[in-house]
C-alpha cells in the first residue's frame, strides 16, 4: 500500500523577510547547541559508566556542554521578554 505524501511548498530562503530569517537561524543555532551539549553529556555518562576509557574527559565534556548552553539560554530568555 502506497501512502501519498502531501506536497510541500519549497520556500526560497532569500524570499523570507529578514526578521523571519534571523528567527529561524537563531532557533536552528539553539537546537544545534542543545544537540551538541546533549551528546557531550551522553558521552560523559558512557565514560563514567565504564563503556569508554575515561582519562578525565567526562568533566571536560560536561564543562563543554555547559558552555555551549549559555548563549542559547541567553537568547531564549531575551526572546521571551
């Protein structure tokens, strides 16, 4: 059985208003930062759990995760106000 997919309209990035481009780019950066931070924390947990050899990396990865999240949290709070 084939399932028909709805056709999506492709929107040219340059056709979007500048404000919308900035908003979308900002949201993408926040999401990317959260993804990187989450992966760093997962890797740190694996090191602590013994799945990977830990040579002091878990603490460094958690620091990296915290640093990555700071700018995105600032941006989120400024967008709310």
